[in-house]
């Protein structure tokens, strides 16, 4: 469904992406791993069209993303941001229904609220949360609201940027389970960026490691522990010594 071939991107002398080749099949969950500053977020932004690659091609359903109508293109995506990225001045339900209240997907206010409450229930939040403000919620509840917003418009593709960052292990497990359940239920294509190996094993069908500006290894999650790549082995086991440390 998503294919990247020879994608490069530099910011001045900093060559972040140096020829990324990656394919994500429809209805599968791909998790991108790699150290901080390796370009995972830049890669995601290139797919969304927020950053323009210097070279290479990115296609969605075989069509170059740069030639597609922007509004129609972005309407196919949902996004769970790393920090939640909720609007402080809007109530919870207005945050969840943000996309449904404006643009080409606009619905009547009452209908948008009803959908928002349904999605809040789906992520385990009660109806009374709908009229609260983000500041009144815990970090785990804010993350669930962000997840509800990501799925509110029934997107075909969902991106998750560090979905468990800042959460305790129990809440991280809850979010991992929700992500996996929702992606499976919706039949969505998912791409996740994370450092959390527990998340990787919980939500991935396939894993790709980004290092040195290229995809170092990619394969099914059940082959991760026998990748045969020293970089992957060091990263997934959190070892201080190895080829990654030697180039820093």
C-alpha cells in the first residue's frame, strides 16, 4: 500500500535519509525502530507530504504521493502524536471530532459529538470524559483521547508516533493492546515509530530498522531475534557496546 524507493533527505550537511527502500503491505502493521536522530520522524513526514524528499519516490496504492490531491490524500490518514498534541482550549469530544467538524469530512455538530463519544468508549473512556478539558486528564487518558481522535474518521492508514512514551508499564500495555485491537478491527494499514521493544513485539507484523540513513533490516517480527544483523541485535537488547555505539 505504501512504497518508498531510494528516498533521500538532507538538511544542510546533515544527510538524514540516504536511500530508504521500504514497502508496507495493505492491512499490516509495520514498526520502524532505530536510535534517536536516525530519521524515523522525517521518514513519516515525507510519507505525509509534510517534508519533501530530495530524491526517490513514495507511492500510495501505486500513485506518487506528490501528484495526489492534498485534502483527499490526508483524509486517508489518522495520526497519534507522540505528546498527544491535544488542543488545550477544546473539550475532549471536540478534540476527538476535530476533523469531523471542518473540511471535506465535516458533519453536523450533534453527529460529530456522537461519533466522538463512540470512539472514546472504544478506547475505554466513559461518556463523562467528553466535556472535560485535556488538562483535567492523566497522561494515559490523554493518550487514549489522541487514539480516539486518530480513528474518528475511520482512516485507511494510521501512524503512531511513540505511542507509549511517558506512560507507566501498565498503561503502556493497555495502549499497546488498544492499538493492536483497533488496527485489526479496522483492517487498517499501520506504521509505528517507537523505541519501546515491548510495543514492537505487541503491535508489529513486520519490523524495519532505520540506521545510517537506510533500512538496515526488515522482516516479520517473529524473526527479529534472529535477524543476523549486529546493529539490530544491539538495539533490541539495549546493549551499550556494539556497532551502533562505535559510530557515535
